[in-house]
C-alpha cells in the first residue's frame, strides 16, 4: 500500500475556494464601482465621473484576469484528475471491473424489486 503525502497544505479545494472568495470580493467591489459611476453620472462634477469610470475600467480588467487565472487553475486540476483516474484504471482494470459488476448487480436487484 502506498503512503500519501499530505504535507502539501495547498490542496486543490482550498486553492479553488480561496480563488473563488477573492473573485467574489472583487465582483462585489466591481458592482460598488458601477453604483458609484452611476451616481457620479447624475452629478455635475466631471472629475468624479472620470475617476469612477477609470476605477471601473481597472476593476473590470482585474476581474477578467482573475477569471482567466481561475479558469486555468480549474483546467489544470481537471487534467491532473483525469490523468490520475486513467493511471488508476490502467493499473487496476480488474478492480474496476469488479466494482462495475457489483454496481450492475445492485441496480439489477433494485429494478427487479420495483416490479
């Protein structure tokens, strides 16, 4: 039996949860910047409108970059998981065949009991 190295404190779910919370905070700030822009658009102070507009553009750019980073992270994690599953299936084909047979048996029994 192989020992698993749990020394890496940055597990995939933790990384994704952290990234999601950062994006969520930035999205809330983006919405706040939109509200500020709308409020300043009704006023006569052009500098406030320009400042709010610049803040909004910067926040949109930052949010777009975060989504791209998160997308790359999710894609890398999915590829790594697929490779791990493929290696597991190639190393233990009879194990998976047994699991499939057991699941088929359980589903078959459940369907026959319904009638």
